[in-house]
C-alpha cells in the first residue's frame, strides 16, 4: 500500500509534536491515532487538509491540526495538505472560488486588481467577501468529500489488487 511511501515522506512525529505553533494542543498531540497510517486515518487527513486548504485565513496549519485531532485523522498529512494553497497557487484558486461564489449567488463579478495592502483588503474585500467565502466553502466541502472518497477507493483497490496477486501466486505454487 502507499503506506510505505507515506512513511518515507512523513516528517518525524516528535518534530511535529514539538512545533511551537502546535503547542496550543498540549497533550492532545500525544494521541497515537494521530500518527497512524491506515486507510481511515489517511482518508480523514485528506478530508481535513483539503477542506482547510480552502479556508482563506492565516495559520491554516493550526486549523488543520485541530481538525485532525477532532476527527482522529493523520496529523502530519492533514497539516501538509493545506500547503496546496501556497503563494503561487493561492491567487488562481481563490479567484476561481470567487467566480464560483458569484455564479451561485447570481451576481455579476466585480473587476478588481490584486494589491497586497490593508487599504485594498479593507475596500475590495467589502465588495467581494460574500461570493468569495461562499465559493471557498463550496470548493472546500467538495474537495474534502472527493478526497475522502478517493483515498478510500484508491487504498481499497490497491489492497485488493495485492491480495489477488498473492492469491494467484499461491494458487500457481500448488
């Protein structure tokens, strides 16, 4: 299963548990279920991480860690998945979420120029916040559901394929 690959790519759980921003969770980080790699914990991690990747706030990693603790998902994977929204991917992803929200609300899209300043944020966000947040919520929930179901199906199909391969090998030997 992809467990071996995931184990190789995952950082050491002690390093994550001792991270300064995650200390707010205290002893909750010592729950062994947060560090297991199985079909259910990985699927829940994808659901949590993909949902919080679409939450347009700073410190998404802390929110994903809290979600992993609540749902007993794999914590490192939940936290890592929020990095789908990074400085390079964030503008097109959030613009797409805004377009979706405007479409769902039946509003005409506002033309705006992106600028990293408090004035821009205060003025422009007051015009687009409803469709933007609605679009983020819709895409976050959908990607969360698709991620969860996709991991469940992929994991199970890989296990079944390996099981069949083992059974065929066993039958040939007899």
